[in-house]
């Protein structure tokens, strides 16, 4: 199902796609990278900055991203209402005083992570016996 509605801040049309999980409740689709980025924001606790997200994805998910690819994903998640951010002054000399984005998972983002987790859990539960048989 696709829902097109007006974005109240800019007047642009926003396209939202929905999928249904096994219980029939509506959930918002998350791509694998989007899901991993949201999980990484949660994992960073007090230091949810893009450089830490990028490092976490590389070290723990085997996903090496350019800064541009990461920021496009962060912007897309912000547009979907899953992330918010605020600028924070940087104390890092290499940044030349440029502020950093402190990322926050929104309530809607938390709901999307939970819904994706539940669907993946349901599918894994049904597939693990067959996967175990493969050796």
C-alpha cells in the first residue's frame, strides 16, 4: 500500500510505503542499511555522531560506507521521521570548529526498529530449522 500525503513543513508530497507483518499490523519498511544505522545510533548511547556510526558499521557489520553514503542515509531516515539531530559545537581540531550532528532515534524510529525486529524474528524462527539442516 502506498500513501501520498503533504509534508507540512515544505509543502512537498511525501511518499510512504507500507508492508504488513504476519499479524496483519502495519509496519514501515526499513532497508538493511537503514535498520543497521538505526541500531548503531542506539548502540552509541551518549556519543551518537556520524563518525562513530560509520566506524561501528565497518567494525561490527562489515559495512564500509563513504561519508556521503552515510549522510544520505541519515538524511533519508530524518525525512522519514526516524531520526532527529541537533548541532553540537566540536572540540576536535581537525574539524576546524565545524559543529557535529548529535543523532537521536525518534519514537517513530523506535517503532520501526521494533517492527523490523519482530518480522525478522518471525521469519528466522521459521527458517532456522531448514538452515540448520544445510549444515
